[in-house]
C-alpha cells in the first residue's frame, strides 16, 4: 500500500483529494480559456503573493509575532518550494506569450522555451533528490536513513533517490520536437503535439516518486491529484495541451500550498505514505512529526521506517523512462530524424489529435 488510507479519517482524506483535484481543474480552465483569466491567475496573484512572502520573511527576521508564527515561514520557507513556484509560474507566462503571440512569444527561436523551463523544473527536483540521498547516506549508510529537512519534514533518503534522479535526467531526453510548438485554433492552448502519452507516463511515474520521497507529507495531493489533473484534461478535452495544463496546475498548487500548508499536514485532510510505519496506529499526524526533534523521539512515538514502496516506484520510474527513450531512439532511427529538432511521433493517435486542434 502506498498510503495509509484507513481508519476514522479515510473518508475525509478522500474528500480532500477530490477537492484538490477538482479545484486544480477548475482553476486551470479559468487560467487557460481567456487572456484576462490567465493574467489574473499567473501574473496578478503571484505578484500579490510575492509581496506577502517578502513581508512575512522580513517580519520573521525582525521578530514580529505575526510573521514568526506564519504558516508559510514555519512550514514552506525552504529554497525548493520557492524555486518550484516561480519556475512553474514563469513557465506559465512564457506559454501564454507563445499561444497569444505576445512579444518574443511569436519568434521561432522562442519555441524551445517549454523544453527549457520543463528541463529546469526537472533539474530542480533532481537536485532535491540528490540532497535527500546524501543526507540519507550520511544518516544510515547505503541502506539510507532519516533526516530532518528545512521544511520540518522527516525524510528517509537512500538509493531510491539516486535512481529517481537518474530517471529525472533521462526524462529530460524524452522530450522531443522542441520546435513543434503551436497555438490552438481558439488561442486557448499552447500545443506540444510530440509530447504524447509515452512521455506523459514516464514523467508522471518519475514525478510521483519524487514527491513520494521528498514531499511525503504532501504527496497524496501533489503526487497524485496534481499529476492526474493535467493528465485527465489532456486525455478528455485538451489533447496536446498537457504541458500547459501541467505548468498551470503546478503553479496554482504551489501558490495554494505556500499560503495554506497546514491543509495537507493537519487533520482531517492529512494523509501519510506507507513510509511512516505505525503513524496511524499511534495517532501521529504529519503535523505531530514536525515537533519531533530526533530519530530517537521518532521511534519513541511508534514510527518505523518502511521505504519499500520508495524503492519499488524508483525502479518503475527508471524503467518507464528507459522504455520511453528506447521508443524515441527507435522511431528516430527509422525516420532518420533528429528527435529534438523534429517531431517523431507524427502518425500516432495522440499526435494527430493534437495537430487537428492547431
């Protein structure tokens, strides 16, 4: 079992998931369908939040009580969360520039921007995986061990982080047709037709493992609901727009989680992965674990490490990306094309359905 979904809180945990999933889809639709919606969601709101983040951080440093006890400062003030939020939002704005033809967005040389920003986001996560592996090895040798992150989360780093970092690097090379970027007929989507189901599955498995290992107290939402929302939209009504959907929902989730982090670590919506063995049985929530100061206290609270699922999914992530890359190499050799300069999935169902929207 990947998650501890049982006991009195199970129905509320499922409700929380549905609320996040539905909220992401609705906000994505608001942000993608009109210019004013996109400007409000991806420019105006981030600017307002930036002022809030700066004020909270400076207030905490000056000793202001309201800032020192601020949710963002206490639980989401690490480098990764800010890097992910702004990298995702910058990607969203760039995608809007392409689909609406704003400024450099209409230039041919700007078309690889989606590849560049996605690669940067992947590398941020790869760096975080390596950080967790190094700390895990330092704590428990090659078998891995507990370490306490700057976001007050107990992580269990090990070889699975190394495997997933490798999967992340491979995933970058699974993005093909960098110049095959288009605007949809209705100007509501930026399309990347060559980003088909092969890449989407490889990315989703890798990214789920990333969140499962490095954001374990959040992964029920950011590793399942957040990943499925753009995949769901791409499958049913927005073919070819997956990368735009992914960037939009990621930025929206990061903004929400940065301001309301307690939503996902306190009852009734907190959902823990199987890593924290014994947590539910001993009534320990994710929030409770932020108050535990040592491994000895963690064990005294009845928490035992169970990283089996982390290892299994890491292997699956590498396998999915190796298979995807093998398909790309095979098709590029058959077609005698450079897979990055050219679109190599032409003729496949996903590609043709996306191109029909061009």
